[in-house]
C-alpha cells in the first residue's frame, strides 16, 4: 500500500510532503490498521471553511483501490484520527 500526503496553504503558505510504502516499512501494518480505523476508502474527513486553513491531500493506493481525500486542517475534534495518520507518516516516512 502506497500513501502520499501533501500539505499546502495556511497563512505562511506552509508545505510538506510524505510518502510511505507500507510493504517496505517495519511499521507498515500499524499504518494500514490506522487507515482501516479511519475507513479511508469509505469515509471523508470533515470540511472546514476558510482560505487560511492548511490543507492536506492524502492519497492511498492499495492496488485495486486508489483514493484521494482532502483534509482541511482546522484542528477540530473531527480531524483527530486524521492527525494521528499524519503524525504516523511524519515519523515513518
């Protein structure tokens, strides 16, 4: 499973990019489990309104399935699971 997360936006125009192939990473199974808990291929993160809110584009390619979701990173409680995924990618990639 290949995961790409790209950040953009916010007041300072912040950008980040992380890529992870779970089949090549020792911690890959825990990332896959986190994606399953988020129901990545079925659910969508909550959307916030505001041009100054940082935005993440997260793509997961699982062979037969590929999906991209957009997360408006407003820090709300509804984004907590998505933040866990991003923190995992930051530390694993």
